[in-house]
């Protein structure tokens, strides 16, 4: 007598067949193995930057809010070839989201300048003398052509006094820097150099504003890049 197969036996056979065929399918799609993810981080040495021997202003500042345009608030590195389209590297990512990565860098750089008695990212026992808000409106690779790439950064800083809710200083830059070789690692290198140079100018302007040398100003950094496109698109680069 022949007994019918039980449903669970059929399901088990299908599962085993899938597990056997899955490696063959992946190999046919990606070669010997799937592409490995690579993680990048913006970084530069601070020991060559301007720094005061002791805190110049006996004030405290808290970096309060760091906001990012929605299209950049993710780990995938953004690249663009035109003003209307966002694209993302699938296997080349930031080590952490840009607002966290840049927030830590800006905090470290501002502390290194020794402009303030204390720089923090949290409000402690009492209100600080100043609150610093940072808006990241662009952090990306710009592909002008197959042979011409740029690193692009655009940030805005707002320093306010919480005791009377007034703005003490504003500064913004929107700048790009050519990439030495058309590879993401060189884009990140150029972006690191760009942020380094722009923060030196920003904190010098902040020093001038606090010292009464100049009025709080907005940077006139040249090389304005393309405006933010209205929609995002995925795919293309690995």
C-alpha cells in the first residue's frame, strides 16, 4: 500500500531544495561572493589648527540641535550627476549617519580651538551661555563628468543666547573640492580636507564676532554647487 506524503514532508523538501539552490543563485548574480560593504568616516588631524593657550571666553556652549536634510540622513553615501536626482552607493556607507559623524567632529574641533571655557553636547545643571545649532544641507559626491568629481559640503551654524533667546552669530558655507581620483575613498579624503578648512574659517569668524571685531556674518564661500533636487532616486552604483 502507498501512503500519501504528509504536508510537512513536502514543505521540508521544498525548504531543503531552496537552501541548496540559493548559493548557486547568489554566485550567478555576484560572482564568487556578494560585494562586501565598505565604511568611511570623515577625519583630519587637529594638531595643526589654530588654538588658544587658554579659554579665550569664560563661557559655556552646548551643541544642541544637529539637523540633516532628509536625503542625507542615512548611512549610504550620496552621489549626484545632475541637480534633479539623488543616488546612493549600496555597499559604500558612512560609519555613522552624517549628523552624528559631523556633530562629533565639530564638537572636537570647537573644543580644540579653546574659544570657550566648556563645550558640550548636553545641557547639564544650568543653562549654558550659548546654544549652537547646526544644519547639514548637503554632504555628497558630485559627478560632473566621468573624469570630474567633487566633494560637496553645505552647513549652517546658529549661535544663540538662551537667557534672552537672541541670535549671537550665524555662519554658513556651501563649498566643493575636486577629487584627486574618481573613487569614493578620495571623495571622503577631499571632504575631510574641505570640512577642516571651512571650520577653521567658521571659528575664526565666530571669534571675531564674539570679540566685537566684526559683525556676525554669513560666509561668502564661492563654488556654490547645484541646488537641492526635489526627489530622490536609488540604484546604479554598487
